[in-house]
């Protein structure tokens, strides 16, 4: 399923392996808390898109980047945003609509301090934006890269093809990361796609492409790391298709009776966090006591974020017209 397999822990530093585990666990537990707070009406606005089951992609990919590299997250973006460096206090304050949020309670969590450009609610709209960012990097002659995360549904959008074409024609430093969880909202992938693999769609543009196990954080990290090296060297884009699955409905409170229950259970058995945890124990990298200690640290950090968010003030009326540019 790709060149990089889980067994290849060798050569990856222990500190990085522990960081991968902690960030995946943080992303999962943070998602749990956001779902709980939405159910308790402590989070306002649109229902969150929970990322349970897809944590390895955001964590693995973003750990292969520098702080000055750009990301455009997907809908289920907590793993990406947290790994890139945005405080969970500010993320949660945003979701609670508070002024202390990174986007002052208004946005889809962008963060210029770590070059997170935020997500768009329009499926596929991030694709030409990523090409534009790549063109900007090329004009400025830096060695930055931009990683654009998108789902299988976005690969069906008209924006997909011109974005890939431009990135190939101009050798832009764009890494296209498709999080293929097989369900575009309520639509099954194979019902609407004429190809078996999204990675194959890169072939007409002669873009290097590969398919990997998106629930294997090491595979994701190594694939993106290699793509970043190519992009920094001026060799252009790469398309990486990460096969994964979302455990929860498309959005919290939404219908989910159309997906086979046995399919959901099958993928839950391939949980990226549990798989990685087992590998760390098997290789003697961490003990059960050390894993428990990490979990407790994460619980405390999330509890602090909840307290910060719920005790933060609401925006005043003067904020209604700030950050509005049209």
C-alpha cells in the first residue's frame, strides 16, 4: 500500500515517536471534548466535523514541516492545527465564540503565526488557493512548501484539475494530501468516481503520486517528508492519497444510518492511535506507565483549555465589523 510501512520505526528518533503519539492522543481527546461540549450547547454555531480515526494524517504530515511552511487543513482539522502549533486554548475559545480565540470567535481557525491558512467551507475551494500559495513561494524565491489537505469529495470538484495542472506546469512546491475516507458527506466514493484510486488522477499531469495507509503515522510522516524534500529542491508537487476512515457522522447530529455498521467497526479495529501504541510497547519505546502519564498530561491540558474558553469574554458589538474585508 505504499513504500513506507509501520515496521520502519528504526531511524526515527524516540522524541519524535513520543511526540507523534502525544499529538494523536491530544487530537482524539480534544475531538471528544468538542463533541461533548457541542452536545451540552457550550459550543455555538455549526456542528463540528469530528476527526476520530483520521489523526495519523494531520500529525504525521505536519511533523514533516517547518514552522514557516504553509498548511490548508481539511474539515476534520484538529490534528493538523494542533500539530502545526496553535494553542488548544485558542482553538476551543474560537469554537465557543469567545474573543480570546485565535480568530476572535469568528473563523475556521487560521493562524498566521504558524502559517496555517485556515479551511474553507466550500468543498474543493482550497485547491486553487494552495496553487496560488505555491506560486507566491516561487515568486518570493523561498524554499517553503504548502501542504493542501482535502477529502475524496474535493477530488470530484472542478477546481481539482486546474490546480493540479498549474502545480505541475509551474513546478510549484505543493504537497497534495488526499484524506480518502471513502464517504463524501453522504456519498460513497465508488458511486461517483470513475477511477479506483485518486492518486491515479495525478498521472496525466506527470505528478509523482503514491497511495499509503493513512492510519499509519510513520508512513504519512515519511511520505510527506520525501515530498517536502522534492518540493524544496524545485522538483514540483506530489500527490499522496491516504486511505483512512471517519468514525463519526459527517457532522455532529447528522444522519449516519447509510454507512454499513460492519464497515465502521472494521475500521475502528484499525485505530491509528491504538496501532501506534501497540508498536511503541512492542519495540520497548514506551511502557504502559509512560503511556498513562502522557494521557494524564493531555487530560489536564484539555481541562485547562475548557476553563480558559468558558471563562473568556464574548466579543463586544464593536467586533461586528472588524476583520471584514468586503
